[in-house]
C-alpha cells in the first residue's frame, strides 16, 4: 500500500512541476508580448491559460484523493498540504500572465508610453526569477534558497513604489498619457503579485522541509 502511495506522491510532484513550467512560460511570453507589442502572442497566452486551469483542478483532486484514501501523517501530510498551496499560488501567477496579456491588447492600440520602461523590465524579471527560484527550492529541497526568495520581496516593493511615483508624476504633466499610464500601473501590480505568490511558494517550501511557518518574517 505504501509503495502505491509514494508512487502517487511522485505523480503529484510531476504534475506540480508541469504547471510550474507552463506558468513560467506564460509569464515570460507575457513580458515578451509587452516588450514587442505582440497582440497575437498576448491572445495566445489568454487562450492557453485554460490548460493551466485544468491542471490546477486535477492537482487539487489528486491531493484530496490522497488525503481521503491514505490519511497521511507527518512529512507526507506536510507535502500534500504544501502541494495544494503551491498549486494555488502557481495558478494565480498564471492569472497574472493573462492580466498582463490583456493590458498588451489595450496598449497596442495607442503609441507606446516610454516612461519607466527599464524599471518595469526589471520588476518583471525579478518577479519571474523569484518564481523560478521558489520552484527550484521545492525541487531540490533547498530551504535556504526559499528564504532568499522571501527576502527579495522587499526589493520588488521598493521598485514598485519608485515606478508608481515616477509614473504618476509623468501622468500629471502629460495628461494625454493618463489612460496608457493606468494600464502600465496595472501591469506593474501584476508583476508585484507574481513576486508575492513566489514568496508564498517559498514559505510553503520552508514549511514542507523544516516544519516552520515563516509568514510575515521577511
């Protein structure tokens, strides 16, 4: 019985890594669609989100089935609990890729707004990097890497505040750019949320391998 149980746990891990890969690709594609003003790519990201959603539901069902049939304890219970939470945060990251793609579709209708482009690129790359490292921390059972991910969230918040102030100041003196600026603010919030979800995943990893709850400590 335990042999079957651990085989199913491995299947669960494989599915989590599948959704993580799909989400990271969607995020990178959404950044590329934004940078290249690629409306076709943005629409494809939105269409392909359904695959992420289906896999998220499948993983949730796997977790609930494992809990009901095996009534796991200790580290196995922590693994399934962490898997459910990681699954949730990954799916939400996928939603942020869709949100960025939707802004791209609106932004390409107007001339590009060049304010804060390098900073926006930075916040996006940091957020995607945090997610990648959080998933690697899960794969390689690296709680130290997970903690480093948590610490980087402050960097994202500081960059967000700087971009918001700079962008809002620009919008005050360039009123024709207000609508485009509002879309950029939404894009920035999307990347901030990706970083928040990456931080959540890192916290789940620490809970999984150390049994410690570190929310609000970093």
